[in-house]
């Protein structure tokens, strides 16, 4: 089979491009993008995020669940279960 080949080149937005993108996005999607950028969470982890996992007093998110294709389950890997600082 060989190595996996990307269909599209991976691109990382610079700060100005990210600001422009966030202005154009609907509020809910913008919040998800901000969360992903500041914490490094996967999309499935953000979608599975519950309020009980957010500790505003200490500024942490305790990653405990993920949501994927209608299924709520543990995060993808054991190392994914971790506290993350809020940006």
C-alpha cells in the first residue's frame, strides 16, 4: 500500500488570515475554531465537550469525551484524556 498521500497540501493560517476567517464565520463556528486553535482539541473532542468538563475557576477543560458519527465515547487515545488550559 505504501505511504498515505495527501489529496491537498496542508496549510497553516497566519494570524491575519485567522482573524479574517473568524470575522466571517457564524458565532458558533467561530467559537469552535477559537477553541481548536487555543487548545489543540480535535473537532470530535470539541463537539463532545460538556459543561461539566469546563473549569472556569482554574481555566481548564478536562477532556473526557468525544462525539463521532452519532456516538459519544472516550477520546481517541489514552493520552487524549487530559486537562487542557483555556486560551
